[in-house]
C-alpha cells in the first residue's frame, strides 16, 4: 500500500492534497503522509 498517490478534491473541485505515502503503524492503524499544494507536509 505504501507509495501510492491519490488526489483529494474539495467540493469546489480544486485539488488541495496529494497523499504521497500510506502505511501502517506498529499497532495496525493506517498512517498517511500528505504533501499540500502549498508545499507543507503533514502526517495523519
């Protein structure tokens, strides 16, 4: 699952976030690393 890219859209149809990596924590919960169009990187 790691390494795929997905584009997320707002209701107005503008792309806001690109998920660049997805994986799992040691406890089995999913993690995402997202790179925003502004250049900010956040993890969830």
